[in-house]
C-alpha cells in the first residue's frame, strides 16, 4: 500500500510539494481556497481587471492522482490533522505549509473565497480606484512600492503618495539598488515620504473611494481619495496553538531542524513563511524549502535516510517591478549579490509576474 502524504496549505511551497510527490505517494492537499493565489500578481490583478484571472490557479488541475480537500486545518498532531468540518485525515507524512495572510488586495479578503468572488472583489476595488485622483499607500516595503508602480503604469496622471515610518527604502539591500529605486520612483512621480506615519488611520475604509484629509506625525496634511494598507504580514499557525504537535516560537513560527522537520518528528515537515528560520518570508525561499522536503520524503519513501539539509542564506534577493516597464532587483551571483538590470527584472518578473511558471505547475496551457 502507498504511504500517505498530507500537505496543509497549497501556496507557493505546499502546491509544489503536493505536485512533486503525487506520483510517489497518496497525496492529500488541504486548503480552504478554490485556487492557488499567485500573490506576486495580485496588485496587477487590481489595476488590470481583464488580466486578473492570471493570478488564480484552480487546485482542480494540480494533481493527477492525489485529492484536494477544500477545508481548513484546525489542529495537527503527530498522526494527522483535524479539519474545520470535523473531518479527520491521518497521515504517514505531514507537511505544514500554511504561509501567511496579508491585507487585501495583496492577498484575498477571506481565506475560503472562490475564484469568482475574488475576481468580483478586485473588480469592485478597481471601479473605486479608477474614479480617484489621489491615492495614499501606507507602507513603502515591496508591496506598497509595487502597488504604486502598478497604479502609475495604468494611470500615469494619478497622484500617488507613500508613507513609511522607516527612514530608508529597502534596508539591507545594496546602495546601488536602493539609489536606482529612488531614481525610478522620482521619474514615475511617486511621492515617497520616509520617516513619516499617521497617528490615526483615514476615516474612509481602505480601498473605498471618498475624499479625506489626514495629518502625518510630522504635521503635514495629505488629501487623498482612497488608500491602501501595505504592511502587516500575519503568519498562519493558529491551528498549531493547541501545542498538540510542537510549541511555537514567540513570533508564532514553527521551530524546524536543518532537514526542515518539525522538531521531534522525522515524518513531519514545515516550510515557507511559517518556519522559524532567518530566511526572508518570500515565495522563492518557500519553494527552496519545498524542493528540499520533496527530496527528504522521497528518500524516506524509498526506505533511505533523508539527507538533504537546508542552510539559511544571509543574502538578500529581490525582484521589484514598478509596473510592466520599470523596476529594480538584486540577485545572487557566484561573487555574492549584485544589482539586476531593469530589463532582467522585467523579463524575470515584471512582464508576467510568474504567470507562465504557475501555468506549467497547474497544467494550464
Ligand atoms: C503582493 C505580494 C507580492 C509578493 N511578491 C513576491 C515575489 O515576487 N517573490 C517572492 O519570493 N515573494 C513574494 N511575496 C511573498 C510571498 O507571497 C510569500 O512569502 C509566500 O506566499 C509564502 O509562501 P508559503 O508557501 O509559505 O505559503 P502561502 O503562499 O502564503 O500559502 C499558504 C496557503 O495555506 C492556506 N492555509 C492557510 N491557513 C490554512 C489552514 N489552517 N489550513 C489549510 N490551509 C491553510 C492558504 O489558503 C494558502 O493557500 C509577495 C507577497 C505579496 C503579498
């Protein structure tokens, strides 16, 4: 009889593990969503409704043999998982890959919404945004910057202002990358105000149209017609809080070994944003973790000892498009990290926001 592998969460890492082990074991993927959400594409999905469907990939086409259960894990123990419906799924191998939530529109409003509902939400926010002249974005991290770039790409004449309490853009990245980012933002006419925050949020709901004025903590007044929140990652490990598997860290992340096992269990793994590793919380690292776990589970299925180990990297990498034409990046090279050209950023991310890669994973032609 085949061994069972249960993957909890079908994001960047979990969907890869499920796909790669589909022919090797009885795979069950558990996720409340109807589709994988390519978060990297969600900001363009907001500004270009005709393109928005590209951000979603139905789980129905991911696996040839395995099954997908559309439900949420509420508790995990060494033998298996209990779902919100009350259903119990036993597992020989468990992979925890429940990632993180982020404020809409960067990630969906509600975990269990259908593709149609998510597209409706984006169309509605697009309608509100289209009618505005002045947009305020709170947070100048990659999400806030990319959102500003997508808005300017479609509506070059809109005034876009970004506030962030941090004093520097992309701290920890090369000075040439940060300087080039500043130059491109200036060229696009995006008003970035660093070391500046709000003491009170706008009275209008985020993503809704309606003129408002806010005063920054520096005493400047900003008038805008809509605003978006671009900060606040929330790690999805609430279903582990009962401690039936393993205690969480103070940051609510999952401690793992160098083989990415949840500490204390050779048959339970954790990957992606939920793990307590110094790796940045990024899809690219989640997929590195996924590849490693696939190797280790394949070895175990073959009766061998799992031997692949993960070494977290101190190197910071990023591809940060500002719409379809502009953007900056930093990538690893044999001599350490280096700035990427705008053309590289465009080709590797800005042009299609990884749509082709996930079309291939999900068997979409
Ligand atoms: C706008 C935006 C752009 C980004 N761009 C990039 C980029 O260009 N490059 C990059 O490397 N990173 C990027 N990131 C970061 C990246 O999205 C995250 O690091 C990544 O999503 C983490 O992947 P993951 O595999 O850990 O889980 P996720 O992709 O977060 O997926 C988790 C899955 O688990 C499911 N889930 C949650 N709770 C449960 C539960 N209790 N039971 C069952 N299922 C559950 C969710 O529904 C979801 O499908 C971006 C993020 C945002 C918001």
